[in-house]
């Protein structure tokens, strides 16, 4: 799906969207989650995903890969065009059951990350936060790092999962969380986000 009013697959199955800045490891996460190496294309160049991609899983639900945001080398005009695309999908897709927001364990949340979480809270979308690349953090500090991110963003403990596409850490927990979101009834509800000021999603 390349345009806000463009073609998209029929929305008869529950959809779970995955959001995050470029180079956060979204494609690798999706591949590890469904145990298919080539499901989502992994690129060495951040910002290559410029459309919304839909992956039907077992004819039961759909994983939705949103364009990565925040990569400076992508032309500003192109980055700005993603905002209505992402916002339109998140705000108006009746099949959307929840969003998995990705954060890089090695970095503090960016303003774009915070804006996305604020936006999801504003529209009442159930949200899980996955801390990716946890294997890049020293093992003895991993728990403290995830806890620091959780506290910084004001999230509930049950909302946060530490994940590694390299060694599979957190894969089963994420699969269970996705299954829980898929099983929800349609409609929006507050997702436990503690700050719900009106914000726009990142470009």
C-alpha cells in the first residue's frame, strides 16, 4: 500500500501492525517471529521500506509492516509523505487489533518514538513495546536496560518484551502477545499508555 487512499488487501482478517524507526530491526523481527527467513526483506540500507506491506499468516491474521521513520538520508519530502500513509492506516483500519512498537535496546527513545507512542495512546490502540537487539547489550545489564526504558516511557511491565532476532530471545513471548492481540474484539480501547496528549505520528 503506497498511498493513503491506494489499494490494500481486503481487511477481513485481524491485523497487527509493527512500527519503529529505520534500522530498528523490524524485518528481522518479523522473519524470526514467523520462522521464515525471507518473509520480510532485510536491507543493509535503512529506510528502504516505503510502503505498508501486509503478510497473511496461516489464513488467520495479517502482520502489517509500516514504513520505518526517522532516517535522515531519506529525502524529507519522502519522509513527510509517510505521515498521512501511516496515520491513515492506524486511524481508520477496522481490522487493526493492536500495534507492536519497536525500540532499539542500545539507544534512548527518539522524539519520533515518543510521538508514535503518544499517537497510539491518543487513538486508543492496544500497544506492545518490543526492545530489539537486546543481544547487543551486556547480559548482566539487559534487565536494567529494559526496565529503564519502561520507566522512561511510563509503560506497564506487561507491555514490554526484550527481543533478539539473532538468538531468538523473546520470540515466544512476542508470539503469545500477538496471539492475544489477534484474539481481541474489534474496536479501540486504552492500551495502558499513561500519557495520551494529542500528537501526530512521526514522519
